């Protein structure tokens, strides 16, 4: 293996680029991919499992029995592969069989291999497969090897999604299953009341190209995006319409500090050095941040990680030219904003005259968006489950955070009682 993670990944991605650009069927491409990875990592086994019809199916392998391809299947949470996919976490083992989640599949012929490393293949923040390598000797894989695998897994997500090989994401539609009036409960984050029509924030960007054609050009693109992002944040924090004192001032100062953090920009440039496009490099660093967030119990640190998530989304939108959040499109009427989570600057982008409240799938009392919303006087209801199943874009909502409720598609009588 080369001495750096960037060099390791770049060696593999250079060869993958030609495979992905070819006209061969998707199965032939995956067969070539496992061979390339196995050779580059000097690995006896390299396998790709994809999520199909709710189970993980062995789709391609170099080293395991070919008869097991499309035959070996694992449920989410079953075996090492199922555990990686369910937890969206890396496993790196010097003796696979000793792990409590190990599940022996005799048709694969894997009994002679001891060491095992697997990384999730992630698409739109959910695991859609697993990339795994195995050796007969007992050893832990080096960090440089794991990092290279994670970078390659990100590129694989583009290939398999474009080929339609994986299950479509659940909850892709913003239409609810029912049109009846419903009351949903949540956690009181910022008390207040408001009525308006549901608008989904939708900050996620679809990354269309992951492998860079010209690394220097990608680096210049990300430098320009950083400059534009920082200018926008300076302007936004300067023009924010609330008082000069309070917690929100410190929150925005911390947020601005993250925007200028050289460590963050350096990590993105290192990802570009590995052969990724600017968009893919930002997403790769963002994936690492999410992995750390899942391991953090400290609420303060978790809030700061959410700030980085917000900044990453902002940088990704700028570099890709996909600026289509609801804030950029503009609010056309009184609005209750719906989001999984929000960063403080994302909230500030919205027209305060039209923004009557926020409903979050996540959120907490100490979250930075909560502190800024309180300073803005915008009521926020958090920890609201099944938002996308129960609320549709454009539905009328009555938000009563005093009681911890949001009423969806209310009747005329409910509207009159709310306004009384």
C-alpha cells in the first residue's frame, strides 16, 4: 500500500475512472472494481454487498467462491456485513470469527480468512451496501487502508445508484399517506404559536460526479466556494435582525469561527488530493463528521458538529451551483418550515416576515438553531416523528409550541379555536 491515504485512494480511483466511464454492464463494472481494489490493497478478498429488497446481497467478489454471488444474502444487522450496514460504521478485525456478530456462510468459502475490514457504502446518509476486504493472516488494517476503502465506497455509491442496483430511498415523497386532520406532538424548544403552510427545507445535494478529471481545477473550485461562503456568512451575521446581547451572539461568533477553520479546509483539500471532485471531497469530510457525531455524548460538542454540517451543506450548494433551498427560492406566504435539522445560519436566511415557525425531526434545547430562533422570536417544535409521512408540502399547519403540538390540515373549527 502507498504511504498516505490520499495516494492509496488516488491509485484506486485513477483505475476506477476508466471502468465507470466504460460502456460495460453494471455487473461487469463491479466485477472489475473488486479486482482493482484487491490488487491495489494486496488483498486476498474484496467483496461488494448491495441492499436489494431489504437484504444485503453479495453482488461481486474477488477471492470468495463465485457460486456465492447473488446467492449469499444477509439481513440488516445479520453478520459482520449486516452490522456494518445497520450501524453505518466501520469494522476492522484481526479475527473475524471471534466477533459476536460473525455469521458463517459456507457457500462463500471464507473460513480460511481471518482478518476482515468493511465500510458502509452510503447514499443520501443511509447505508446502501458494504465494501469488504479479507486476508488469511491475522492483522488489523491500517488507518490509511480504511480511509482508502471509505473513499472508494463513496465513489461506488455513484456507480450503483446510477445503475439502479439498490433499493430506492424510503420516504422519497413529500406526500402524506392520509389527508385527514392530525395532531403531532413534539418537544418544546422555543415556545410560541404560529400558523402557515408547510415548506420543506431540503438542503441535500445530489452529487453527480465523484472522480476528478483535474485535481488542480477542483481545488480552485473549492477555494472560490470558500471565499463566497465566508463573504455570505460575514454579511448575514452583520445584518441579523435582533439585539446585540445574548447567547445568540456567541453562537454566531462560534459558527463564523468554524467557517474560517483552516483544519476543515485542509481536510477537504486532502480529499481532493485523493482524486475526488470538490463536491465529493466536501461530502467525504462531511461523512467523517457524521460518524463522529454518532459517537459523541457531549451535547455541546454535538451542537458544534451540527454547525459543521450546516457549513458543509452551504459550501456544497455553492460549489455545485445547486442553491435550491426554500430560503433561496423565497417564501411566498406565511410558512411553517419543516426540516430534519437546521444550522443557525440556515435559519437566518429565511424571511422573518413570512417564517411563522419551525418543526424539526431532531433538535434540542441547547442546539444553536434553538438559541438563534429564540432571539428571532420564531417558535420551534423539535423531536417530531414521522414528519414526512404525516405532513405534505403546502399543508396548512397550526403550530402551538406552548402545548407541544402541531395540527396538520386542521378543520375550520380547529382554525377558529386556534385563532380565538
